[in-house]
């Protein structure tokens, strides 16, 4: 680097030297001599080069000597930056520039040069590099102690101190606990627990949140009487940087030096910045680990006794919020209890009439129980869809008709203090969507709207056809095309931009602890994206909120409403001809019912309780046209594996899966093969009969 470059970089010339190499005599001006710790009078008359080497930092000395030797051998310019030990205990950065003059024999005879003070610039560069390294280390994996050690190591090396550590504070006991300090070679760590008052009175300043920076413990009135003890700790100079939270002294970042040294204001400010960054990172990592540990223990907590389970549920709500059914409304619970009462009451009355011999009234009670069971099954599907454990079953759906069927339930759910208005677009396009999932998405949006209007208000449910061009689609993160929108607008409190930005994050909620899972909107978002659509929020504080679900248009007609009545001929109507059907289910009651349905339809039935038994029957050469199998089977073979093995034996075999709510991973969320179909538990007898007829006729 040229001299003028050093000047523009903020360097200040501190002196020059001239070294008579053969005589090993270095003459230097007074400024250069003082900087290197040599008597100016001696330097004026000439001193050995070794006298000047003594001031160079031990970590830099071997490198500088090697660079000087290379310059003497080659005559090339000498340029080197290194640290000099100063009387105040600090190390000062200098830049030395010189060039040796070679004699006729190629040996150096003179070596003049000049030194520049670059301490301010170099220190600023090193502090910036330290901050970059600190940011990288604080983001790296590891436990809280790893992060704290990384921070104090960077700080200790930067300031070339004897010891650097980070510890937590017991304010009442006036102690600090340090796990992993950084220590220079030859320096021991502090005791695991250190009592501040054993080493001075500065604890009072720390409690007030004041930084304690002492250059020499023998001179400061707070430590003068305990200087010998501090000397034994290699802490003749130290900085104690308190970290406070909510007015309380909670942690301390400290630097100790075995000999007195001056602490500059910019150094203290940098230490304060590092202390705050370290505290934030350590506490964040500690909370993350506590949540991870709690998550790992949830399954064991769920399997514990009832009293232990209630404690686990409290942790569950606070940490991971997996209790998705916590948002079910009183209206749904009321309906479900009504249906259970209808079923149990009808069965009890049937038993009474049978004992009385009045069998002519059994049909009335049977029809009542059947109707309640069908409504309960529909409600169960809705709850499973709410918990995202329902197999996706998209169908061409009339959204206006779906909203009309839910309107009474929505009104009961939000309560009498909130009015509900439905504005359905004329000529609304159908959507290919799972209606159960969409129903629950709409219920969730209305529940959120209700909670945003504690003093009552108005909810508007509106549908519309949307043409999205390139710009409109890009704003909604969709492909251009035709969509329909389902929007729920409330007159409630609205959302801040910060809340809107995080509204779809899993487990994020603004509700008080124990009153919200934070899963509702994230489920709606996942359902909309899985259906090829999107969800968007439009909200202003005090003006209310509009939540819009965008769904792709289905080019075709929507399905008609299902008929709740059970046709009398459903079970007796058969597909053309008799077929051989195998039923595989480990639940005897379900297997018995399916077998009886098939026999009523005129089919020949084989049955098995597990996968290996079914394959043994097929291995005998039995011909089967249709395999009806539960997905969740005992043993090491699930229903999908049984079907795959059976298809290897009978390539033309058709398969009807019976699935529960948690078996999607086996079947998959995508469409089934043409020779396969699906019926979801709980199912009505006419439903499974219709599925059997359809797949056999297909």
C-alpha cells in the first residue's frame, strides 16, 4: 500500500527507522521508539533490532520476522500490519513499510522504513468482521451454551483479553453461573458459581443496569480492597456488561484481563451490542429446545392416566397447540348430543317393544335411529375434515347450495348477537372441491369473525365469479384463469399488518392462552392450496376483515344433493350377474355387515381377518372379482399392500378400500387407479352397497 493510501485510510505516521543490517544497529526517531517501548535516547544512537521486536504481539511476531527475512533476502518492498503491546495493556495496530538496500554481493546492507498508526481503522474492520462471524455462529445449530461460548470466544479473541464469559444471574443471591467461558492459554475459568461481593461492591451498579469497566482494580474504590483476590482470578482489569429484562438484572457478559488495561468507549459500546445479541439468541434457542422437548414427550403424556393427561393438555395448548377440536362450537356439540340421544333412545325403545311383543312398531324406531346415525356420520366427517385427517374427496360442488345448507348452523354457532347475511352470485360456477373441507373452512371463518366482534355485529357471506388476468393472478399467487370466490366479511376489530402477515402460520394465534389453537387459518390455507386455490386477507383496524377463498372453476355441472332417504331396493339391487367378492377386515362387526350386504346383493363371499389370511385364500386358486379391504389391518400388511399382492395374482381384480381418518399416507391423497374406489368410515349400508355396485359395473 502506498503512503498516500495509508493517509486516506485514516492512518497517522508514528515514526521512521533506519536499520544498519550488517552492524545490527537500528536508529529511530522518538515517536517510533516510544511506540515500540525503546528509550528514545538509545534509539537515537542505535539499538539492536531485537529490542524493537520485543513490543510486537507474540501471536504476530513469527509472521513479521519471516516477512522481514524475505524482504532482506530479495530486496522486495516490505509491507506488514501487526500489533504492538502498549504500556496501558492494550495492543495497537500499526502498518510498517520499508525496503532493504542490497549490496554488490546481494546481501542487505540498509533497511529504512516508516510505521503508521492504523489502530482506529483496523479495530473498526475487526469489529465488523467479528459481528459478521457472530451472526453466523448465533444462527448455527447447537444448544444455548454453544451459542454463548461462540459469542465470548469471538469477543475474547477480538480484544485479546485473558478471559471472556457469559452467565446467568441470581439477583437475590448476588451470584453468577457461567457454563463455558473462553480463556486464553494459561488462564483458568472462573469458579462455576461466583459471589460478586467477594470481589468488590460493583454489584450495586450492575443491579441498576450500569456497565462496570475498570482499568486497574487497585485504583478503583469499588475493588481496591479486594484487588488481591481479583489478581488471583486473572482479573486486574475487567468489563462487566449487565443484561436487563423488564428492569431486572438477568445475565452478564464479562471480560477479564490478567494485567491492567484501558477500556475505550468504542470497545465498551461494542461489548454492549454483543451482550444484547447473545442474550436474544441464547433465550430464543432455549425456548426452541424446551418446545422441542415438550413436543417429543406429547405422545407419552397422551397415553398417561386421565389426571396426567389433563396436565399434558395444558402444555399442549401452550406449546404446540395440537388440540384442533378445541374450536368446535357449542352448536356442533349440541347437534351431536341430540343425534346420540336419538340413536340410543330408539334402540332402547326397540328393546322395550320386543320384550312387550309389539314388533309392529320396530320400523319406526329403526328409521329414527338410522336417520340420526346418518346425521352423526356426516358430522363426524366434518370434524375429521376440520382436524385435517379426512381423505380428500373432491366433487363438483355448487357453493351457493352448500352455503344454504349451512346457514342455520352458522347462525346458531355465532349466536343471536350477530346477524348473518348471504349474498350468492347468480350463475355461480361450480368448483371441484371437497365439500366437507369447504364446509369446515366456512365454519372456521365465521367463528373467527364472531370472535372479532365481542359486542355483536354483522357477517356477510358472499360468492362471485372471478376472471384473473396476469396481474390479478400474480397478486394472489395463482395461475391466470377463471375462479370463484367465497368471502366472509365481518364488522369487527380488524387486523394489524403484522397479524395479517402471520395469520396463516401454523400455531399462530392472537387469542388468549387456552382459547385458540392457531390451526384454523393454516388449515384453510392448506385446503385451499391443495384444491388449486388461494386464501387472501383484506383488513383494516377498526373497519373489519374480509377473508376470501379462491377456488378454480370446474367446467361441468355440480352434483345434486344426496338423498337422505334409503331406497327400499338398495340392498337387493345387484350388478348384472353374480360375482365373487373377498372381504378383509379385522373388525368382526364390520366384516359381518359387509358380508351380509354382499349376500343380499346375490354375490359369493370369502372373508378374512387379516392380510396373510386373505393371501392364503387367494393362493389356493380361488377366483375373486372384487376385493373389499380395510386399510388399517393388524400385523405387518396394511390394506394397500394386500391389494397390491392380490393384483399381482389377479390383474383384473377390482378393489374397494374401507379407510379410517388417519390412513391417508397409505392410500395417498391423489386419485386412485380406475380399478379402485374408496369408502370412508363411518358409512351407511346403502353407501357401501352403491360403491360395490358401481365398481363392479365399471
